[in-house]
C-alpha cells in the first residue's frame, strides 16, 4: 500500500518562512533601497576554492561625491541570519590603529602624490587619517563568538546549555571574507585600466552580518563574565589567503539597528 505523501499546510509554510532568513533578507534589502542605495539580493561571487558560482544574500552600493575630482563608493556585502538563540561576541581591548589594514578599500590612484616638503607618496587611508574617525578603530573588538544549544537528553548533563559555534554563523563569516576578496579583485582590475587623469575614487568594502535575534557582548572579568545586550559589534577574523594572513573586520548588526548603521 502506498502511503500518501503529506503536503505542507499553509500554516506550516508560514511557520517555516518565519524561522528562515528569507523574510529578513527582503526587509534589509528594502531598508537599503529606501535609503537610496542600489541593492540586489542573491548576488553572485566566485568561490575561491571550487571556482563555482555562489550566492551572497545582499549586495549594496552607494555613491557620494567628495569633490569635483573625487568619488566615494561605499559597498555593503550582507549575510542575513535569523538566529533562534542569541549570538555572543567576546570582546577585548583594541589598539585603535591596529586594524587600519583591515579597512578594505579599492582606490585610484593607488598612491597619492606627496604633499609639499614630502618625498614619499601616501596611501589614501593614511592621507585621510582614518584611524581618527573610522569605527573599526574603536577601543573594543571581538575575536571570538558563540551561540548556544541544549545538550541532548539521556546523557550526563542532559538539558544543560552549552556554548558552541553555530555552523550558520561560521559559514556567514567565511563567505563575507570571500566576497570582499572577490569584489576587491574586480575593482582593482577596473581601476587598472583607468588613466592617471581619472581623479580620486575610493571604494570602501563593508562585510556585514545582520541578525534578527539576540546579540550580546561578553567581557571577561576577574570574577567571570559580564554580558550586555548590543545592537552593533565588530568581529575580527584572520584567514590564510595565498600564503598570507589577512585580517577582516565584520560588522555584526541587529536588524532593528540596521537603518541607523547605514546612515
């Protein structure tokens, strides 16, 4: 006897969608477009390991004219996660100048002409003195993160909560770094073909993890750990790429704070 296959009900469909990240992606894309950004969902990039085409949740681009001879192009690469359990970032004291290299930029010209009395050229970031204002140069940053799951019943400590690395968070952080590398390589190739008279153009690449659920900061103390709710934190991730260690900073933002974040 053939058992009829169960068909999902409308109520079950709605519940499944509410637990997914699809609706979160749509809301984040709508926020960006409302604020004047160009935004597209399911943007593609090339996987650096397999060479296959992969999808990013949201790619967004904005433009600001810095002067008659310069343009600023902020780019956002966003992964959206509907986290059922809080995401905790464990922060520590940060040297404000240590993460300047983690600010990902594509620039033309690659080096600026020296100022009067100087005999060297300067990178755009140094010329702008970004360490004085960029949010990556804050006094605290996370290099570890965790979420939580309950131990299965039947064994020792059944029902206890344990901190762990959710694979969805790990995959999102890894993907965002890959996307930054891919997009920056495209930018450099475009700028390589431009003449020296093009003027100054600066693309700043921002990888962002948007979470729908809870976000907390954890700080180690002499007596244990201090937890506080957060709307926006930064996670520093180091990856080995082409025989080099490259540092990335990923903004982790709660959905309800995302509109403020992009202002």
